[in-house]
C-alpha cells in the first residue's frame, strides 16, 4: 500500500509483519500481540496509523489514564459500544467491575451487526501498568479470544520486554514484535520528511543534518528531536529571510545557528524552557527585565528540585516570617509540629553558585542559615520554568 509507506517511514518490516498477522477482515487474527521498544520508536504511531488506514474496528486505551481495573474495562466496553452504535448514534454507558463481567458484556457488545464477521482490535498502550492491577487481568486479556469466542485481538504496547510481564504461573504466549531504535539515517529521513513547503527539501535536509550532528550523541528520541527541529528552524532561516545568505550558503547558516544550538543543548529532555519562552528569549521586543532574567538563567542550569529549593529560599529571605501561614496554609488552626530538617542535609551547590549565602554559623544547633542572593528577575525566570507564579507569594506585591 503506497499511501501507507509514505505515512510510516523506516518501519517497513514491522508494518509488513503486522499486516500479515491481521490478515483479511473476516479471518481470525492472532489472539494477542506484544509490541515493545524504547520510547519514541514508533510503536503507537505505527499501530494507530495501520488500524486507521486499513479502517479496522479498534479501541485504543492508555493504561496510564485508566489506572484502575474498572476505568480500564469500562473504557474499552464504552468505546466498543460507540463503534457498534455509530449508525443510530445512541448508546448507553456501560458499567463493569470485574473481568468476568467484562467477558460477558464484551460478548453482548460485539453482537452488533457493524462488528460481525471481522476482527476487533483492542490496543493497550503503556501496557506495563497492567502489572500493577489484578493478577487475572493480563492472562485474561491474552486469552480474550478464547474466553469470549469472538474474533478479537489484543495488542499490548510497552517499553519493557515480555519476560518482565510473564506470570510465574504461566500464561498464553503472545506474538512478540520488537521495534528497534531509529538509526541516524532513519532519523534524517523521518525529520527531513517534515520540511515546510516554502523551503526546498534539500535546504531542510541540510538543516536536519546539522541538527543531528549536534544532538544525536545526547538525544535519539524522535519526539524530542522533532521538537528541537521545529523550535530552532526559524533561527536557521534568519539569514535567508533577511537576504544576508542564500539557501546554499551552508557555512554562514551554520555560524548563525551554532550558538543558538549550544543554548538548546542545555535543556534537552528537561524542557526547562518551553517553546514560547525560548522564542521570547530570542525576541528583541521582550521586556528588558524578563530578558535579563532568562538570559542569566541560560548560564546556570539547575536540577528540577533545586529550583524549588531556590524559590523557597527566596520566599523565606524576603517574606516576613509571620506571613508564612497566610501564603501556604489553607486552614489556620493548630498545626502539629514536625521536624522536617534532615541531619547533614546540604545545599552547598547553590552556595557554590553564589545563589545562596551562609548567614549563620556552621555549628548552630538548629542547622546553618542561608539567604537567597539572586535578583527578582532571576528568580522569576527560574519560577517560570517550573510554572510557579512567585509574585502571588511575595509580601511586597500584595
């Protein structure tokens, strides 16, 4: 199918395997298929694209969202019910508490004319979370075709291997399909396929080649690389848009974007600066105070929880102690005193960076005391990266 090949790149063998397993609509398919591979290896996208393109009846459920047995079973049944009642548009919500009830209700739902004589597919994404649910759930889904006597295939999508799933008591073995990580050539081909129509394919491919040259050693996640490609492309095009270079002037384009990519390297995976904040950082019209804070931040990279320590230290340094209850307690009744101070707890890295300064003595019985020394602009920039509105908690701004 040529159309499908253009939609799913660099996964030809996996697509061919799945198509052969699915077979014809009226054929009984394999009872269960276990697809595994690292994050952003195309498992979810390939499965969804294949089922939608072939117009096969299916329900797609995320096991993170459906974190209880009841939520999971009801989600599957109600989505199947919507599929079967798509002609008249009317269906009632189904409630289901146990897997035994699920088997009975599944038989009823799949009696519908629209689901007869064809395979129904149930896709369970993030299937590793099934291991935290009832013990009979995984073996039951593996044998659902047998238990219901219906033409149904359950597809498990997971980032961990099947051996980590298999119960000690044994179970029906699914067909196991592995999705390997994309190679650098695969990533080049996939990302180049996304080129904007206003620029030539060769120009965008050259940009992707530069991007992968910088980031491939530290990041091979397709989603993250795609995010980085979209985020940094306007900067790469800047000399062309201004008429300072042509699309073939690779050296000048590289010199323009190199410092920009080095900044982006500092926040790979962490997403400490969102796309909109990153654009503001590069925008000359940004408020000078805000730009100053963000620019300073790009030279100091802190772990996620260290940011909250710094924010808390700033609030403690500049808010009167009597305002703590007002800002941080919902009820002002009696509070049970609890000692949260851990023995030998240190935040010396923040002191080394001169973000905190020691104002007491090391030998104090209740622990050393520190004061936050950063500016308001700086702490606002840090707070924005963790979506914390620090102004709401500052006494001076009441």
